C-alpha cells in the first residue's frame, strides 16, 4: 500500500477541518443570532416612535422615528430595484449635529432632480445604501449607516415602500451547506488525485 504524502495530506486535512468549522459556525452561531434579530425586527414597527438620528444600531431597523432636516446638503439617486431609483437627501441637523440621511421617495426617471427644502420628517428607519463590496465588508466592520425613510414624498416623487423584513438577508443555512459541500469536494478531489498518483507511480504496474 503506497504511503500518503505527508505535507499535501496535512494541508488538505487542515483545509477540510477549517471548512467544516466554518460550516458549523454558520449553522450553530450565526444562524441562531440572525433568527433572533429577525424576530426583534419584526416587532419594531409596533414600538413607540423615537428620535432620529440615534446612532447606527441595526436593532433600530423598521422602528418608527422622526427627525428634523435643517438643510439638505445634497440629494442623490440610488438604485431601488423594481421601484426605479430612491432619492436620498444628506441633511444638516445642527452646527455640530451628526447629520442624517432621508429617503424622500422613488422615481423611475434616472435624470430626476428632486427639489426639497428640508423640515420635519416622519417615517421608519432603514439601512442606507452600502457601496462596499462583499469582500471589503469582511475586513471593514464599520456599521452600515442608517437612514429615515419618509412617509410623505415631496412633489415629483412616488411614495416609499413599507418596511420589508425580507430585505434583511438570512443566508447562514445556505452558507453552512456551502462550506460542508466544499469540504466534501476537497476530500473527493484529493482521493482521486491519490489514486491517479498511485497508478502512475513507478512499479505500480506488474
């Protein structure tokens, strides 16, 4: 019986162990936490209204909130899927205030230039668009910025959608299955490579 190559076998074993570990991490740690978060978020719309901005805590998603935009510094459009584009205003909230983002409404016109002078805003809290790639987000743990989604759009814009819990990704079970699958594939490929190595090794044929 041919001996197993020590270094390649060790590398593959460590890689497979890491993949299995990541799978169980997604299944036993990340998934239960996400399910608990989704349960909390589902109850947020019925909770009392709060002042906005109030930090970047993701547990505030879908809470009813109100804020005062003293002056819109800029208004930009961001993709909104089937709704076209979201008009998002960057607001000044005071001389030393943190500022806030307000999603004013939606439009299907990519060249729209919404006009809004600011003022009192009421709506629900949502995540602002995040330009970071998936790879960048693995290393950049800065909390995603929150914004206030207005109940009432200014003239020329369509109303925003209602809070949508399905917009919060919950892919941890799929990630766990994916890591387990990668581990199985790695083992199969290595076993096939060893068999091929055994057939081509000197003296393997009579």
